């Protein structure tokens, strides 16, 4: 029996029983829709995660910092090391580590800002000119901090867009005065808007940037650097860059490894593993409906075999082979599942888009959830639908193939 002829015959039979065919494939539709929606959720989470990673500079970022508190002998205690990160370490990393593209100091904390009697709490970042290159975050208006600002301990600052809106009413802030913890600073730039991201408690736009040397002089009274933000030349060079940085820092501090490191690539891999596990659990749960749909296919195909025993007997009597009969019923089962899969893919895509819309609408102040339907998820759904058709349709098809003309006569 030719395959194309079998397909046409299968469609003809399915059209003759539209309601039964629809009810039979309903379980497949629900199962596939669930799988697509769950995979869309996972793909959206990964895309959102990558957006956030790119906001902090991308997967080639890593950092070095000194812990103030360490755990020793089951107790927390202050770090006893006499060593601290300093600007000399930043310069040494930049000049002596060939796998490093850029390194910049970073330190800060909360600050109270005031302009013409208006007050606002914000996050203060003390840093250097290289910060915007490391973070891929640039001033949208005016300028960023310069090397001269650091050399002269200049009392200048660059403000986030939220600070510009709240304290300057979106008027030109360049050259105007702002108080940071009652210290007078001059605004020289406004950063590009970054939004809140995944942190509902804070916003990237609610930050103010000052030269780290100015902060050391006017706020802290020491030359320490809280954190060094580093970008490797590419994500393949991250491990080598970390080794080079550790070597330089230990050499500069009597061989003591008093510092800790974090690596964005490792954090990203860990987060992706968690997302993948959650996605797989959700897909498995959704697949229960697919199994139920498969059982429905099995039952209906058995009913179909019983109803068509005379037809099967007649075909056997005129020379049809058991293989032809088996293939005919398998084709019907697979086509039923593939049609259900196609409808399920469309429904799942709609559910995924609806979920993304709902999350973005109700959390629009700090997150925009992407709707992502990947080629892999569509292929998985099609293969799953076809597999269910073959698996649950094989027994009824084999039962039909084993019938003989005599069985058909007895049945009639």
C-alpha cells in the first residue's frame, strides 16, 4: 500500500467522524499545549536572565572583593587579614593581566541626596572612568567621570535618570549643585536609563556616581577599594583571567589570598541549571495530559478496529497484506496526533504569550517577561505527538493486521 494513499484514506476516515476525532485528539491538544507553554516559560526565563547579565556587563564579567566577616570554627568573626584592596591593585590588574580587557574600582552604599530642599535616598557608587566600559553602561547626557576627576579628588557626580526626574524635574542638571550626605557636588552627566530589572527593591536608575578618590577623601578617610569589577577579553578567557588576577593580587599582598572572587559565567550556569530543572518538572507534569490523550487514542482506535472488521476482512480477501493494514491504522493514529499537536502548538504559544503579557502587566514597574517559542520546543512537540501516535496506535494496528477474512465473516 502506498504511503500517500494511506494518508488520504486516513484523512477521509477522520473527516467522516469529526466529533469523535476532535474529542479523541483533545487530550493531545492539551498535553502539547502544556509542554509548549512550559518550554516557553523556561526559554523566557533564560532570555530574561541573559538580559540581566548583559546589564551588568555580560558573561565575561567577574569581580574581586574582601569579606568583612568570615566563618571559622562554626563562628562568624571579622576578617583578621591586614590586607585590603587598593587602587594600586586595580592598576596592576589592568597592566599585568593579558586576559583582562578592563578593571575598575567599585565601592559605595546608601546616600541621602538633596536639591533645593527636595530629598531622596539613593545608592552611591564610587568608581572610575573605566566603569562605564566594564558595565557597558554610558552617560546619556553630559559626561562620565574622568581620570582628571580622580587625580584632583573633584567633587563631581553623574546621576541616574530616576534622580534626574525626581530632584531636577527633568530640567537640565549639568552644572547644578546636589548634596550627597550634606557634601556639595556638581552634576556633570546623566546615565542612560536601565530600569529596575529583577530587583523590585531598587533601580539601576536610582544611583549616583562619584570619583572613588573623592569618596575615600571626603566620606571614608582611607584608601581602600571595596570591590574590583573586571571584564575578561571574552567569555572563553574568564578562567585564565581569574588565575592571572589572583596571581597579581597575592604577589602584591605578601602571598595572602585575603580576597574572594565571583564569576558571572559560573553564576549564569548555575541559574540556567535551576531553570532547566524547573522547566523539566513542569514539562513532565504537562506531559501527564499527553499520556492521557494517548490512552484516549488507544481506546478510540480499538473501537475503530472493531467497527471496521468487515472492511478489514474484505481487504484481506482481495489480497491486502497484514503490513498494509497495520500501516493504515498507524497512519490514522499518527495523523490524529499530529493534527492535535499542531493545534496544541498554537494554543501553547498563545498561553505562553498570555503568561508573558500578564507578568509584564502586573510587574511592569520592574520586569518585562519575554514570550519565547523556540524551534527546539516546536520540534519536541511534533516528535512527542508523532511518538504518542505510534506508541498508542501500534497495538490497535497490530490487532487489525492479525484479523482474517474468516474473523470478519464470524463478526458479521
